C-alpha cells in the first residue's frame, strides 16, 4: 500500500479525456510539496511527463496536463491516443518517508 | 544531452552485496543530485536514495541500514551498494538525475538510465 494512492487502472477510447488521481496526506502533498508525473511505456524506463505539479518538459504534448489541490493531484490526458497506453506514476516528498512514488496506474486505450 | 547507463552483475547471491555503477555522459556530474530507483518485476517504483556531487547523501528510511551511494567525479560515475540482499531485492535498478531539490520540493527525476535487472538467487 503506497503512501500516495493511485487507481490501479483507468481506460478510455481514442479521442476521449481521462484523469488519473494521486491522493496523499497532510505530510506530503497536503504539506505543499510538489507532485511530478512519469509515463512508463511497456518495457522501457519511466519518462518525466509533468514536473512541479503542472509544468511540461520540452517535447511533451499539451494533451498532458497536471494539477494539484489540497492533498491530491491529478494528471489529465485529452485526445487519447493508442500510444498513450502505459503505466503512469506520481511522485512527491513525505516529511517522514522522504522521496516516494504512487503505486502506479495502468492506462488502457480501448 | 545527458545520458545515464547502469552497469553491474545481473545475478547476486542471497546475503551478498549488490553493486551497480551509473555512468553519466553528455554532461558533468558536478552541480547535480543523482539517484537510484528500483522496480520489482510487475510492481511499482521505489526510491532508494540520492547523492550530491559533493558526496552528501539521503536514503530511503526503509533501506537506509543496507544502502551506500558514492560518487566518483573524476570518472563521472556514481555507485550503489546494497548489502545483505534477499529475493525481495530482485528488481530493475534505474539511475536518474534528481533535478531541482529545494525546501518546497524533493525534485524530479530526469533523465533516467535504461535500467538493469538484478536477480537475487543462489
């Protein structure tokens, strides 16, 4: 059981919008620490998708967006494409546990 | 751009020490933080620890008693040692650069190495 809770799986049809939640507590996200998101395509290393809650690195399509409120954060993907099928992880900091990742969410494009 | 490559034995016996090295190319190891992260087969990511180029370290409390991360700036490399390994330490081990740690953020990992699978078995 991860300190940062993500749904194990989400799915959507091509072109649709999906969101992935990352729920923490007052000792991590709720304490004001930033949340970052990674995409892990099958058989590859994770890749930075969103940093500092809502910033996209160069090269990441604007279909991907991040937000944070209270003790939770969310990753939204619009205009879903087959190539978006991957595992997604949130990451933050906990005052007692130091660096930590969410348990991961498998996105299936129907 | 900066690239990272892990290297080391793919098989380690139980109770022995796992040793991996990460070579940084395309940029200097200086002025940055560098980290190790692992992923057991079919499972999620776990942060192991990080080192600043000057040598200061921070480890995951759950692994702290068994982990040592060191840096060799002359070779542009940093290394991981994990002692007294068991089957539970079987995982793909990634090295990554930790960007932007401040008082309000732990920072984020970018870029990552391709990862190396380490199996603990006799």
